[in-house]
C-alpha cells in the first residue's frame, strides 16, 4: 500500500489522492487545492455551481480522511448533515494521503447547464417584496422541476440564482417565471425592483441544482418560506401534469396576510390532486386584531401539527426557504423520525461569504 502512494505521489507528500464513489474514480490534488477544483481539472463531472460554498450543489460525504475547510460548512449544510460526515467539495482541501468521498448519483434527466441570452419581459408584484419575473430566452431551456438558473446582468460581477416557478415542458421553455425577493442592499434585486433591468440583455445559465422530486409513493411534506414557494410550485405543477399521485401536505410561512400569494394555484392543486392534499398557511406577524382565522407562528411550528396526516418514518420532506427555517425544519423532521436521506432542501442563502472553519475528519 505504501508503494502505491509513493508511486502516485511521486515519492513525497506533495500530492494527495481522492477516491470518488460511486464513480470509482481516483484523482490527485495539490496542497491547498479543493476536491472540486481537482476533480474538474481532471475531467470528472462533479456536481457544482457557485464554487464559493453557498449553493450546496457539491455536497459530498467524507468517508475516510481529513479535509481543511476554507469556509464554514454549517453556513450551507444542516447540523445533521455535518454530523453524518457531509462536506462541501468546493471548500474542502484534502490533508491525508488518501481521502474517500461519496457523491449522490445524478438523476438521469439532469442535463448539463447551458448559457442562454435572456430578457425580462414582465414583472408583477406578488407582495411588497416579491416579484413574479417572466424572462424570455433565445432558445428553449430544459430543466427539471425544482432546479434553478443563474443570472448575470450588465455591470454586475456576480451571478444570482433563482428557482424556476414553472413546471418544465418536454420541448423546453422559452418563457420562464421566477419569484424574486428584494434583498436589502442587493445590487441585482435593487436594479430589478427599480425597473432598471427591464428589456436589458441578461445571461441565464441553466439548469442547476439537485433539488427535485425523488421517486416513490411516500407521502410528501413540503415546507416553504417567502420566495421559497417557487421551486415547490414547479414540483407540484409538474406532478399534476404527469398525474403523479402522492399524499401531500404543503406548509407555507409568511409574515402577514399581505405576504401570502399564489393561493389560486395552490387551490387548483388541491382540487385536482387525486390524493389527499392539505395546505396550511402560517403567519408569523399577523396583527391579533385582524380577521385572520388561520394558523399563527413560524411555519416550522406547523410540522408537528401535521402528524395526524403523515406517517413520519415513511415520509419524504421537501424544504425551500431561508437558512433558519431549513435548519429548524430539519431538526424537527429528524426528531419525528424522518430519515435524513429522505429530507431534501434548497436553502436560500444570500451569498455572503461564510466564516472560516477548522479541519474536519471523516466520522
């Protein structure tokens, strides 16, 4: 075994070997080089997008060895995933002669991303801080329900990621809808809400992300906060169009009644679902003096209340929204008995650099 490492490493400790499962591929890394950087440089189709530790696309399970993290994995990953040995390949540099990692096998219908020319053709206010933005592309975009696109606008150095709100079509879509929330101080959303991007040439890279419906007949618990409703509506509309029949509970968190939107679409799902469909909107800041007769509190407060409708160990959970909602939701779902590998999420981070982290060892 020692001779193997010496032959691969040139007799010294300047290179390190990473074994990528289930691909059965072995790559070499230089000191300080991340697993993702090395894999892409050596032609390995490793899942990724942002490369800065915010999107979670390169989530990887570390099964052997130690890595040096250049940013805090906990900014993007859940506590349960960290405890199970998951890392972000774009932020992890191997420290040992042999490191073994495991990536999820890509779904057969997830296509490589392409770059499209695009323009915003309409923007409709859904709430005071969320717009429904319709974009026209130069050719059909192929995607899987739940995925997202990266936008680049003139004068902006960094791309922005937004989930598709439409169901995909077999031949692709040239008209695409997104629900975009205004971010305080955000250069892209500031220009968008001011109308400065209307009609301007944009670049759209799609499709990205591994958030999508998993096969099976298990009951679904869908949890959304704010603009996180977009990918879930895409998934649910796609299921309705394909006549996929599974029991579903949809929990949607908003601040007040004025922040609820897409209610007609949700009612349409309930009317035509074919299986049980339960919708629970939760309001966290609705005045007590209002006429609201529905549930109050954080959307994650409603998870336990869904227990009479869901057999938790058999359920699949799909969460989309801000990091605190995702983290709290996963905590509660795991405590109720939902297996970690049956919980899928799209954490809407703001792209702010995560704090530095220490080295991590395989569990």
